[in-house]
C-alpha cells in the first residue's frame, strides 16, 4: 500500500474525510491511477498512520475518508543525527536515501579541511531541496512515520554550535587501525531513549588530526567501526545498522 506524508493537520478518526493535495495526490491519482474506493496510508503531523480510501478527485486535489488509525513504532528508539563531510558525486544522495531507510532522524552536511567537494552558496538551497525530496521518498518507501531533516553547516565549529545532541561520536579510521573496537558500544550503553546521538563522519579524504582533536575537546568521542576501512558513504550506514541492532534486535 502506498504511503504519503500529510503537510496539514487532520482529524484522525474513522469516517472523517480530509483533502489530499500537492505531490501526494499527483502520485496517488495520476501515477498510481487510484480510483474511488482504493486505499493508501497517510502519515499525520502527529506521526500517526491513517488508512484512507479515495472518495473523489478532480486531478488537483482528492478527498479521502479514514478507514483505520494506527500508531506503529518504527522509529529508532535513539534518534541519530548523521553529520557528513561533503563528498563528491552522488554520495550525499546515497547517504540520505539509504540512511533514511535505516532510521536516521537527521542529516547534516558540512565543509571540512580535506573535503574535495564544495557546495557553492548559490546552489546550496537547491542541493538541500533535492536531498530533502530524496529523504521523503525513502521515508515513504520504508514506511517510516517521520521524514529526516537535511541541513548544511559551514564547518565543524558551526556544526557543534547548532546541532543538538546528548552524546556524540566521530568515526575515525585511526581508532580502527589502532584496534579500538568498543567505544561505540560503550557510548550506546550510556544512552536511554529518547536521547539523541550525533555521529560525525569525514569526507573521502577523512578528517585532519586537528579536526578530530577539536571534536574531542568538545566532548565528542573517537570510535572505530570495526577493523575494515569503509568509504565515506558506507560508514554512516554501518553505524545506523549497529544502532538498530543494539536498540531493536538484542
């Protein structure tokens, strides 16, 4: 069943009707060719999921009637903000799409000293808008009840100043090379829902020792992610999978 996120509040009660507009109605009616009586799922602003059937449409908007209301618990108990140094090509898109499917609650991209990629100021809003759209599509596909936010910070200083978190780690390859393997688990052990974890990753070239020291001076803990060195777009997915295993499968 198709899932869409609503951008207006509705009364989530059986037999209540509401209006669907924008991209949701375009996809439901025009792409999926929904007919009166066909059902879809809609996520409310309160993160509830309502099942609703199509009553009528003029192609621009649609009237839907609630047939069921559910409150699924599908979000990670520990919200995770993924902060990544800017990477080349479509790597940010891969991180957002797959990271959304794995449960990330927010993505922050930042400029760092060894980053090869740069986001020109006049193109930044367009890039963020594209990434936000990718996040929404991935949230719908994976049947989540929230859409992760996507934002940009100029550097690590502004990242630490403007992103809220309770515990923070930086994935550092030198920790892995030195055989450190327990810091991620130790950090997760100290956290209780709904505390937020900030996980920081470097770009393709990694973070400079000075940047890692800056993070550690701010209370961010350096952690290895196993004995193998991962690509910039792989490491965030490894961490999200680890958090899911720790919180949801153990």
